C-alpha cells in the first residue's frame, strides 16, 4: 500500500546514505598498502625474516623463476637464502599502488635495485585486506625492469 511504501522510504534513504558514506577512502588505502610494502622491503634490509613472514598471507603464492612457491611456509623457506648474510641482496620500493573500489585487494609495483643501486627488475605484489588495517601479500611476481622510453 502507498502508506506502507511511504513509511519505508526514509529507511531506504538511510540505508542508501550508509552505503554511500561507507565507500572506502581509496587514497588512504593506497597509503596503507604503500606503507605496508615499505615495511615488507624494510624486513629484507633489516635482515628480519619474522617481519617478512608476518606480512605474508597463509595462501601466499610467490613466483621464483619457473618455480611457484605456494603457501606461507613455502615462501618463507624459499626466501630464507635472501636473508642469509649481513647485507640484503636487493631492495625495492613501490612507485605505484592501486586499490580495488571495494578496498579489499591492491596491487603494488616498483623497481628492484641491486646493492649497487642499479634497477635489475620490477616487482608486482597483490595485497589482500585480511582484517581492518591488515594487508598481507597473496601474490608476488617479478619481471624484467622497465625499458627506457624509445627515442
């Protein structure tokens, strides 16, 4: 009946307003992911495999050349040699982060540097929001470095 619909209208408007206002702040989420990626990289620089492992999803999949490391334990084991020694064998930092409109998945990408500071690759990491404010890597794959622009 019209009276019943009329009574529902305010409730529907409030629900719609809640949905609209609940849209994630994508810029804030991009900053969160970039900061998390930098912490991930710092774990390598500081030779801290526990900090590295803490940022891996239990379901993490890392590509290591032709090998695929599946699961957090396999990734930690596969990356153990990178944490041996006093100096990190490489470093990285994000130069681009994109987050899905629903705020649950993100891509971070950027250059990988050797100890001399030369760009040797580009990393691509997919992050999943696993709890409020808690981003963990679910996929990671490197690629050759970007080519300089053609002249």
